[in-house]
């Protein structure tokens, strides 16, 4: 990770740094707290894997088990919120690649 890439991350996430990994925290537009673990050496690949393996249906099912969430979000709102989240992460990936 170079200096420009670190700036991209700092401008978009709350970062918790460990020896070999980073924990990236951000909220969806709807206020869902999302945390992504990445390795320092493979941030872009790890984020691409995150996108590839993100199962919106599974996320919605999991969160809709929480009473407060279910009362605040319809299924459609949940879907839109998580789709926006994935677009946000894709934009971060693009910015990180441009900063290489």
C-alpha cells in the first residue's frame, strides 16, 4: 500500500491497523455498520474478493432477524442500501487502482 492508496482509505473508512491486516469500517447510506478485513499487501484483491463473495440475500436475511432493522427497512430499501454499498466499494477499488 502506497501513500496515495492509504489516503484513499483514510478518506473513506475508519481504519483499524494491525500487523498484517486492516479493518475498514464504514456505514451504508442507511446506517448499517459494515466492516471489511483486508491484508495490507493485497488490499485491492481482498476488496475484489469481498465484492465477488458478497451475498446481498444473505446480508438482508441476517439483518432482518434484528427487530429494529426490520422495522426501519423494507426488503426493497435493504436491497437498494446494499447495492449502493457495493457500488461504493467498487468505486474505492477503482480509486486504489488509479493510485498504484
